[in-house]
C-alpha cells in the first residue's frame, strides 16, 4: 500500500471501533490528551483498538472495545464524555509506542466537526 498522505474516511455505516466503559445508565467514551487538547481515538480495525487498549493499560480499568458506525461515533462526539474533544484520531498508536518514538502517531486526524460533516453532507472530506 502506498501512502499518498491522506486517509479517506469510511462510509456512514461502515464499522469503526471505540473504547468505552459502561456505567450505571450511560456509556463513557475514552478520550485522550495528546498535544494539549482532548482527542477521541477511533479505530478502523478491531485488532488495533484491542492493541491500544491492552498496551496502554485501559483494559485493567474496565474499558473495552465496542463496534460503532460512523453515525454512532458522531453521536458520541455530542456526549458529555466528549465535551472537551477537539479532534478525532484515527488508528492511534498506544502511548507506550509514542513515548519510545517521542511523538504521537496515528493514521490521520480531523477536527471533531470535520468528522461529523463528512457524514452529514461534505462527502469529499479527507483526513490530512
């Protein structure tokens, strides 16, 4: 696969994977602070989400991987647990890998609104 510097978002009904924790009457979505702002890690493959969950130790804290559609991810961005989220990080590597390399790595990033807009009208959105 040749990387042309862009990562295309999937369609509105394709599977994405989030890391969630179920509480009494609500589900909390994991957000991370990378680069000084809140970000929502979103994964395109279940295996990548599970690797992130295990290597960063979130599994021990009751977090789990859950399949979601893009519309469900967009809805999660409107939830209270995502109120401080400024961006969506696709396929984020675990922090342990980031620390070894000295940089946060992911396949692509977009603004919170850019992710939502892609599925509500702007079909040409590309994640830089």
